[in-house]
C-alpha cells in the first residue's frame, strides 16, 4: 500500500493506477482488484457514498460528526489525535 501513496501524484494525474498496483500486489491480488473494480455493485456503492458526502458538504477526510441527545451535532473537519478526540467525547458525555 505504501506504493499507492508514494506514487499517488503520478497515477492521480495520468489515471494509470494499474501500473502502481502491479508493482504492489501479487498477480492473484491484482486480478481480484480488477474484478472488484469492474463490478457494477461496487461502482454503485461508491457513487452512493460520494452522493452522501456531497449532501453533507464533506470535502475531505477525516470528517467526524458527533451528536447525542444532550448535544447538538458537531462537526470536526480535521485530523485530531485519538486521545484528544476521546477526551472531547468523554467531556460531552458528562454534560
């Protein structure tokens, strides 16, 4: 998987992700990925997720939505360390 991130600048521009995948995966794994990529159900699931993200105005990851019966929904649109996130949620739960 490191190869995907390392070469992301290139394949995101030229669309040739298969070259990077072929370097990173065994041939059987590559065939499985190709089969999944060609599956219309996978495509439909991705479209559904993209549409949901757009409806929630999500423009990147990570995005967290935190809500409870006592607190209005809050949105966090940034990287946050787990201990800080946990402390924040624990604080909200104590209200």
